[in-house]
């Protein structure tokens, strides 16, 4: 098909697909697999001029460490209970959206002025959406899947535009996995939707 594929992109494809599948199944192994995926994508995105996405992978590694602990310890000190799926509270939505808007504007300005990025706004937007979604994933917020879907809808054409065709196809697969993940997490919600403002305020 005339595509140029590097081993970095192929390994990023494989670990990325496995990671999302494991997240959808609420399997804790998604975190170490995700860290490996982040390492591959640091190299791939830096080589493609997607500097915000490359830097984002470093943040993802730190969030993965937090998410790994959070999933296995319930997000609270001194407990070994698994973290339950719950809905995002209104307060969480407000600060997530505010942080996302500020982050997108700041990153777009930085990339536009301090790099040779040809897509500063879209690189910044996907970075902000991905960080919002990853935090939600760490806390098992059901609506984090909607943030991933929004990010993937931008990532697919963005990566195709940058010539990363296999990665673009991967993110099409992510869209389907995100829908499956949302359905699976919604089914596992405790009775009443687990939207507890007190618990959310204590752990957000």
C-alpha cells in the first residue's frame, strides 16, 4: 500500500491495542503494558514532529504508576480493596473542562511559537483530552471513555495527515474498544451509579 512502517510504530500498535483491551476488561495488567506503549510512542511522535504527544507520554508514565496503585488499593491509604467504577461528579467535570481548555490554549501557543509543529492546535487539543481521559481512567470514572472517544476522533485524521497510517488505523480500533469499554464499565457500576460527592471530593 506504499506505507512506511517502523518497528517502533508496529510495537506501539501492538502494545496500544492490548492496553485498551485490558482497560476495557478492568485488568490491572493494562498499566505495565501501557507504560511500554508510552515508551514506543515517545520515540515515534518525536520523530514525527508531534512534540506535545511525545511529551504527553512521559506524563502518561507517571499517571500509569498512580493508576496502577489506585486500581489495586482503592485509591485510599491503608486499603487493599479494588477501586469501583463510578460516574464523574459535577465538580470533577467543571475542573476537568477548565483544565482542558487552559491546557489546550497554553500548549497550542507554546508549540506555535517554540517548535516547528505544523499542527499546534490539534496536537495540543489531543494532549489535553488524553490527559483528562487518563486521569478519569485512573479513578475509574465511567465518562473517561467519552473523553477517549473525543480524542480518538481527532487522532485518526491527525496521524493519517502526519503519515502515521498504521497508528491511524490503530486509533480506529481504539474507537471500537472505547465503546466496548464504556458498555462494560457501565454494566459494572454499583447500584445507584456510584456518584458519591463525598467520596469523589476526598479522592479527586
